[in-house]
C-alpha cells in the first residue's frame, strides 16, 4: 500500500511521456512526406524525443545531522523490504552523500569513492565515470543480512591527523592532533526496487559540513533534483545550522522560489504524550509547522509533520492507524505530485516548446502558401472574363512587377550575406572552445593562491570574461535585429508582405543567470567558512564549480543562438521564394491564357486541390499542437495518413 502514490504518479508520468513520444514519432515521417521537415523542426523533435525517453527523476533529501533524513528515506521508499534498509543506529549516521538508483546494466551493489580522492585535481563528475577509483561491495537484494552488513559502510569513519584533514579540505579542531573524518566521499547504491526501476533516483545528503565542503554536490547535484525535501527536527525546531543550510544551499533569500521544494518537520512522535489529549497534541504540532513555515519563508502547505520512525514501523507491521498518524502518506502524495509536475514542466519548457515553435514556423509557411494560392486562383478567375487586350496589359504589368522584384531580391540576397557574416561573429563570441582557453589561463593564475583574496581576483576575472562575451553577443544580436527589420520592412512596403516580425535573440536571460552566479560567489567569498578555510580545497573546488556553471551558461547561449540563426530567416525566405514562384507562375498563366483559354479551368482545379492539401496540413499541425499541449490527450493515428 505504501508505494501506491509514488508508483501511480511515476506510472502516469511514464504514460504521458510515452504518449508525447508517439505523437512525435508519427509527426516526423508525416512531415517528411509532406515536404515540411525543415532543419529546425528535425532538431526540435530530436531534442524532445531524447528528453521524453529519459525517465529518471531525482528526489534529494537535505538537512543537518541527526534530523532523521535516512530514516525518512527508509519509510518513504524502502518499507516494502520489511526492514530498515539504510543504517540509522544511534551514533552511526550516514557520513557521505549517497545516490540510490537502479541500473540494469550493473550488478546490484554499493560503490564507494574513498575520501582521499579529494586530494585529486579530477572533478567529482570525472571520478564518477572512472571505476578504477571506486571500492565496490556486492549486495544480494534478496538477503536482508547482506544488505544490512554491506550498507553499514555508509557510516564508516577514520581517524587522521588534523593536518591530513586540512589537506583534504575537511574541518577539524585546531587544538587537537587527530580528527575523525568520513571514510568515503560519495556512495552509489544500485539495487532493484519497484520505484527505482521506474526511474526514481534518490540523493541522501549529510549535514552542513559535508554539504559545504563538496561544492559539486551543493551547486550541481542538489539544484538538478526534481524535488528537494528539507528535514528539520520537531525536538529541536529550526536551529541556526538548519537555517545556514537552508539559506546557503536550498533557498537563497531574494531568489525565485524553487519548484518541488518541501519541508519535513520530523520526529513529531517526540511530541506525542499519552497524558495529553490528541487534539491538543495536533494543535501543538500545527503551531510548530506554522513557525517553521514563517522562519523559512515558505507556504504552510509546503511543511509536513512526520514521524519517519513510526511511519517505517507502521508500514513494516501494516499498522494503518499508526501510518496515518505518522503523516507519511500526505508527504508521499505531495512528493509524487511535485515530481510529476516538475518533470512535465521541464519537458514542456525546455523541449516541447521548441517543437511548438517549429510548428508555428511551419504554420506561417503554410499560411503564406495558402495566401499565394488564393491570389493565383483569383487572378485566373479574373482572367477568364478578360479580353485579349486586357490580358496583354496585365502581362506587361506583371513583367514590370517581376523586374521590380528582382531588385528587391537583390536586397534580400545582400541582407542574407550580411546576416550570415554577423551570425559567424555572434557564434564566435560565444564559442565554448575559445572560452575554455581563457578560463584555463585564469585558473593557472590561481595556482598557489587559493586564498580568499586569490579567489576574489580569479572570480572577478572569470565573470568579467564571461559577461564581456555575453554583452558582445548582445551587441551583435542588436545589429542583426536592425538588419532583419530593415529587410522585413522593405518587403512589407514594396510588395505588401504580411510576415510576423521575427523573434529576436536576447541575452537578458543569460545576464540574469550570471548576475545570480556573481551574487552567490560573493556570498561564498564573504562566508565565515571560506575565511576559516583559506587556501584550500573548498575554494579550489568551488572555483572549478563556478567555472563549469559559467561555461554551461555560455554554451547554452551558443546553442540557443545557433538554433535562432537557423530558424529566424525561414519565414521571410519562404515568403520571398513563394512570391517569386507566384510571379513566374502568373506570367506563365498569362502567356498560356493568351494562347488558349481552355487551360484556365485546368489550372484553377489544380490550385483548388493544392489549397485543400494545404488546409489539411494546417489542420493536422493544429491537432499535433493540441496533443503536445494537453497532458491528458491520448494521441490516435487518424485515417488519411495524418499524424
């Protein structure tokens, strides 16, 4: 019973993704058959298909030590195993970030990355793909004893000299000679489980020290999660260290509220008292939830009162009453809903949107063809009632219009040459390869100067370099905007073209992202933690993380600019070529009409058939738009070869 909410929502999400994929699978060959498979639409469909084929969903659990995060995971996801899967014994808490997932290509087991790899220059992402660095423990999912013994490695510590801990970027008591540190830096648990097999991935994070000392975890893995569960204790309330984690790593003050965020007030069973009325206890828990919501500045609907320990017990024992009182069901339903909504939102915002934009461009192109078709039919109908002298006069006027259009076509050709030249400059400004060379120079300048001041100087150089590139790209985009508008205005004035003004490439979004990155970096530089850890591991790793994220922003701008360049000229190009073809056809019609009136009816009939085909194409594209926009829509292949 306890897996129903998550299983159903994950199943519903997969069904939705599969239905969207079917629409695109049917759309692609149909577009090719209809002669509508442009490069823009091919690229958009490919990106969307890749996203829809990815069923992975990540739920991250964060909070200070001893808040019951691991027990919450046991209750939420693993109670069906009939035991406590992840170790939570008193005094033996999870010491390293743990990723939990299922990959059928690997045998079930626990992979452990030694803490000593922190001394390596390699990034965490690079180490994750290098099996040579990992220690592996085979696990038998059917043997609880095997699981229990193997997973105790997650709690292992080792005693090292304080100087060694400092070399690894780990905090220690300056007055002590030895300090306990985690044995492992990162753990990956791969095991078959109904939820994990549906694509669920879980990230279990340790407390403040571990989060703050592993920047890649803090600034890449946590933000990438589709849902984040932040855990505080009912026995402690929101402490200062809870607030530090929240403000630094989960929801920074002044920033946009992140999606899929919820807060768990755990250990509510510490407030249960057999000598107090149940209603009084419920009111006390409700007030504490309100206080947590106010302190963390979240909606009351985002705070959930839970007893993870009682929830696990209830689910193992199938105690329905205790499970309900534990509050786990409400939290589970909210997580399921949040994960599903966030995944659908991301797919639509980042991928389906591109397909819809490509469909918009196709519809504009078809509309232009319908318009030219109508002009030709009306012209032919008019010709049918004209005399020879009038036809000769119309032929002369059309030839003059054709000559005038030749001059306009030269304007279009020159504009296209200029646009391509400016496009190359825009893309070169955002070229990730040349940026990498400059970033490598900045990093080399940091060698031996991993102090707060050194970090400040390097950050300034880094962000100045990236911002200057984005600003230069914005300047190039403005020049291209003026060029495009000049060409569009020319054809609107000289030939009455009716084209939707071209969408413009804007760098504002990337400038905002870089501004937020700069604010975050400034907070890091000014934090007490950075000041206390001069020179060292954290500043170096954090700088590498900022470099990676800044590069990602520029690479994103480069990719978006490339897509814009490919598509922005298409409506005008289609209209220009359509108009030129229409003129040539009209001249030919006039010539044929002068020779024989019998060809007019045949030509009108052919144009009517073509118009019907174009209208059918427009209707089919409208249906595709509806299918992609509605999560409830079950696409059906209709008769007549339409998608």
